[in-house]
C-alpha cells in the first residue's frame, strides 16, 4: 500500500512528540501502510548549520518525501512555534516538496495556551511547501506519557487523534484510487 513519511522535528530522542509520532506510525502499519520515520536528528549537524542543499542525506530525505503518498510532521512547541531545527531542515528541502500531498501536522506543548502555534506557525510553513494541511493534532504534555507504547492518556484526546488519522488515510486512499471521470454508477 502507500508509503507515509513521518517527520519528527524534535531534537531529543525521547520526547513526547516523537513518542506520539511513533505510535501513529504503528497504527498506520496496522492499517497496511508502509511507514518511514525521519528525524531531524538523522541529518548531520554540519549539513543543517551550513545549509548543505547537496547533502546525500538531505537528498535522500527529499526523495522519500517526494515519493510518499502523505506526510505527518510533528514538533514540540518552542517559544510559541515549531522547533528551529525542523525549520532548518525544511529550509534546505525543495520549495514545493509537499505539493499535492495530504499533511497531518502535530504539535505537543506544555499547555493549551500554545495551541495556536499549530495554526499560526506549523500549518503556514507546510502550506508554503504546497502541502494540503489537515486540521492537525495538538497534545499537551499532561496528555502524553512519553514512556508508554500507547502514549496518549486521555480517552477523548485519543479518539480525536485517531479520527484525524482516519481522515488522513481516507484522503490518501482516495488519491491512490481515483474514480475515472467516465465511470458512472
């Protein structure tokens, strides 16, 4: 079935956003999707710091994203925005890398007061790359257990998250199997 790329903007290996992204990846695999996890930590520091557009790692990431059917982009909230290292990676990817792709944005933050970081920082960034933004998922630190394989603690939050994931996969399936124009019922 279709490949989905999950891009983590967390600079820390053990973070709430990473744990939720890995959980979403497992749910997608259970639905039959092939999932590729990419982290900003996968890119050599010098490639990011010196904006090495020709880095083999950056070129591989760009190809994986370009060849995917959809992408989930996640980041913790830092100073009312996504992580700077995520922005640095995105800055060296091709300008229209997400063109025509459904994009599910996800952010984790210390409180609900940072919820607007999803709407006013991450989603606009993804839109400039021509991604088709979905509503998105915002989780507070209190809603996530970063030590658990099933990290979303609140039942309502989990249901909302799964609903967004289902909507994301429905869009991918529709794009993969479009009904021909001449088809009539």
